[in-house]
C-alpha cells in the first residue's frame, strides 16, 4: 500500500507512483512493528585491554643535527685558474631574427609593416649594443639578419599596398 505524504490519500494499485490529487511521489507504508523490539538496538560495548605500556630505551643522547654546508675548497695557486666566462646576452638579436622570419611568412598579409619594421628596429638596437660593449652583448650576425629581413619585408609590404591601390584605380 502506498500513501501520499502531502494529502494522506492511500492507494492500493501497484502501478501508481504519484498521487492523483496533487502529483506528489507516493511512499510505501510499512507494516507497524512493535517499537519495543528495536528499543535496545545499540552496538555492544567492547572493553579493551588496559593502556599499552612502552618500554624505556637506553639510547644515547646525541648532539643536534647541523644543517649541511658545502665544504670550502682551497686551491694552492689560485692565480693559475682561468676566470669564469659568462655567455653573452643575445636576447635582442634572437627577437630581431624571430620577428624577421615571421615577417617573411606574413609578408603576403602586410606582415612587413607590423612585423618587419619592429624586426628592423630591434635589430638596429641589438647591433648598437654589440658594437658598444662586445664583451657583454653578442649575436651581431643574428641582429644583422633580422635588420635586413625586416627592411626587405617592410619595403615589399609597402610595394604590395602601392600595387593594390594602383590595381583598384585602374
């Protein structure tokens, strides 16, 4: 038997799942059982052993552990060592070359204007840095290549724009 929790109407048909009056989902009625049967339905209490006793150890006391420090190496004749050479900064030449290559790829879409011109400017700055301080800056060949490719693609893009305008007029 099923009953509606909202209106309390009871249904005996097994195929009905919703109340015909208000559309509420029907709940099954359970047979009434004697509540005293389950009154003491708690889990049994288990009494465990007494607390665990640990044995004392007679371990020797130690000094606290010190953090690791790298050993200092002393060379007998330090004047014989060569100075550490650092790599030269090639950031601007690489950026110039990358912009130049990208402007070659996009020259058909006027990439020489929006990629070639920055490639030429960055290539010029990189060449100036390499000329002023060659011990710190490198990549003069990359800078030259980026500068040349940037100028060529810029001129080609301007030429494409000019030819496009001439073709529209005529």
